[in-house]
C-alpha cells in the first residue's frame, strides 16, 4: 500500500499511466490510474479539469495528442482543489500555453502556502480566475457551473457541465473533493452540508470523479468499449451517482459520531470509494 511518502509509487511513469480514451462526444479521459484529468472540447479551445502533477505534465500532453487534440489549444484549467495531485501541474500549463487557471478563493490561498521542496511540495500557478458558488465560465458553446463544496478543503470546487452523446445531452458532475482525510466536527459538518446542497441541485446524470475509483471509471470505460449500437451510455447513471453521494454523507456522519463520542479522532477510512485495481489512496493530501 503506497502512502504520501512513497514517491516512487506516485511518480512511476509506467505504472501510473493509462491510455487516454473518449467518454462522450466532447469529453475524454487523459488522467492517470489513480487521479483524474478530463479534457472538454469546445469551439473556443480545450478545458481541462484538474492538472495532475509533475512528472506527468508531458504524459498529459501526449495523451491529448493521442486523441488528436493540440495542447496549444488548452484555454482553461479548472482545479477542483488545492492538493498537489490536482493542482501541481497547473503552473506548467499556465506558463507553456497561457492557460487560464480557475480555482476558488480559499484554495488559491491554500496553494500559495505550499510547503515547497519535497515530493509533494510544488510551485503554484500564479493566481488567476477566482470562481465562487453558482458562478459560471463559458468556453465556446459550453457553460461550466461551479458549486463551492467545502469540506475536503475549505475551497473545494465542484464542476457541472453538459456532456454530449449523439443527440442526447446530460448533466455531468465532477465532485471537487471527496476524502475524509481531515478532522474536526465543524469541517465534517461543512462537508455534509456541501454534499446535501449538491444533492439538492441535482439531478446529475454522470459522475466524472476526480479519482477514477470513485466513479468506477475504468469499469465503465470497459463497458463503453463493448457498447452495442443504440444501447444506453454506461456513464449515464443518475442512481449510482446519487447513491454514491449518500455514501459520502454516511461516512462523514460516522466520522462525526466517532469524534462526538470521544473516541480518538481518526478520519474514517475511505473504503466505500475504492474500485478494485484503481490503486491505493496515498496519504493525507490527496
Ligand atoms: Zn485532495
């Protein structure tokens, strides 16, 4: 089992790499085996959701090229939260391609406080676009709606956007931060409040999770490859997304109970989010 200190595991270029694949007409997966990166194609350029981390920036660019997408067309990078595995790659994309980087105000502050050198320390992107709850970003024909969902970090930003499958359009959600790798009753309550608010703002049809294990991403990708003509799209699963959000509420409630009963405040393990073969969940900063 790897952890945050197992940099060899985290940076193993061969083991962490996954072939990129198309999910919807406008969305593809260009991330690693344990942390996601999605690319959304728009008439005004490419939008990335999350930025991975060095040394994987060049693999991200190779993945785009494999899908016949030009990295020069990267216009925006939406960073769901300020932990290194989602945020550390943003600076290179900002500097090489002039990509606009989107984060919440609280998580811009978070990445500004990065500890610096060390396996998971990083140089943050220069502060750029600040998006708040309910605000939108429009790229070409596609509008992204942001939902502030504090808990995992104080400024976790969840992203809603339309995904196209032929003549059908569905509402996809990338929930911005899931792990309960923090302590404190107030923060747990804030986490639960965020999940409840997202459930109220649904229904969302597609779970494009920022760690692939949480949305059974590779399992669904296998189903997608074998999809018969006219069959339902395996990523469109409103019930599974809703049930998964419910498991997050339960896990947070259990962690809260543990704390309030005076037992040691150990964060609840995240077993409910795992997918066999998706890799371990390193450390407290994921
Ligand atoms: Zn995280």
